[in-house]
C-alpha cells in the first residue's frame, strides 16, 4: 500500500543528506513493487483467517519498527509524539484507518477479490483530491474535476453492470484517503507514526489471538515463518518509501505510485486468474483515463509553480 509524504520538521525520520533524485526513484520503484506483488504473499496464507493474519502483521511489524527506532536511538520519539493530546488523537485515528485498510486488503486477497482491491488503489489519488477539497478547502482545476467525475462514472458503470457496488475498492480508497487526511497535520515522521499505530494495535491483536487459542502460529513451520515475515513485508517498503520521498518531487512520487495498483491488477488477472468481465473492461479504462488526466493537470501545475518561483527569485535579485 502507498503512504502520504512525511512531514519534514522536528519529526523527520532521517537526518542524513537526501541523496540523488535517481536513487529516490529507484527506492520508490522498489517500494511500489513490493506493495504491488504483496498479494501473492498473502495468498499463501489464505487458509488462515484474515483477522489472524492481520494480528501477526501488526505484532511483527511492531517488533521490527521498534527495533529500527532502537538502532537509531530514537525510541524517545514515541512517548514524545503522544504527549500532545491533539497529536495522540490524530495517531489514534490513523491507527483505526490503517487497520481497516490492511484488513480489507488481506480479506480481498483471501476471497479472490484482488482485482477490486487494485481498483481501490487506482481510485485513491482521486479520492485524495476530493478529501483535500472537503477538509482543506483545496481548489480543483477543471481537469481535476473532470477526472473525478470520470472515475465516479466508472464506479456507477461497474455497480450497474455487476449489480453490486465495488465496496472493497471504495473501502480501500476511502480508508487510505482518511488516513492521509489525519496524517497531513501530523508533526512526526512516517516510521515513528506507524510504529505508534501498530503499538496501539498490539493489545487488540494479542486479545484476538488469545481468543483464537493461539491460532495457526506454531502449528506449522511454513505458516509460522510467513506470519512473522509479514511484519518485514510491511516495514521494508515503508522505509524505502520514506527514504524516496526525501529525494524526489511530489509529482514523481505520484506517478511512480501507480506502479503499485498496476502490479496488483496484473497479479489478479494473470496470476490469480480472476474474471475480467465486460464491465471491468469498460470501468478500468475510464479510471485509467481519469488518472492520466489528473496526472497531466498535476504536472502542469507543478511546472507553473516552479516557473513562478523562478520568476519571483529573478525579480527579487534585480536592482
């Protein structure tokens, strides 16, 4: 899954030099490749209840993230981040949203709905635009409005054609959209904030596993290893993403992130062999066209902003 760009004040996750843009693109591609192919990993665990897989993903990612912060000597950042009541509430809301997102994704893979899950991550940038308008009074360009309308029409087409709303896609896009909203005003870096989120979920995960009598862990060596490594699968791409965002522009991040749902779609179609109906063949190109239009407008806005900044800098040095 994708993550919102981390803030850079005192909560920054790293202090080293940012590195080259090319290395940032490579890191971004690696992160999105792991996210895009992760469905195949969770498919290996589809005989285990999704809630149990989620619990282990939470527990082992908490261990790994805490270990990373310990090695960096930044464990003190955890209680410091929760000290301010407003920030604690934001992190708690983020915890709710990301847990919903993770569970729905795992459930979709276990129930042969990976194609619909990929649609959710294709829709996410457009949902983020809508939420930005609603929560932050951000103004939409005409092209962005058309893109959002085209995506909405695609959802209507799919709902009418299949006789049911693509609720998995809507839940994934909506939960991650709200996750981005609550994270936007957070003053800590992504590794610290996600560590806190999974730590908040640990007691719930332990209670659920206790109620399941321990579940599958320990009863089968392969399953036990896969459950443990789900924490690594969660942590590694996020760390790569965090490093990438410090090296490349937001426009580049936005474009490369489409690799994630593209790979998810390819896995669903060519590996899992999920049915691709006529209605999918109509709806998906509409969503892809909406994303292309959205990206073109965003790139144009970025170029205009840079040109204006250069012009302002030039005029400011004129005597």
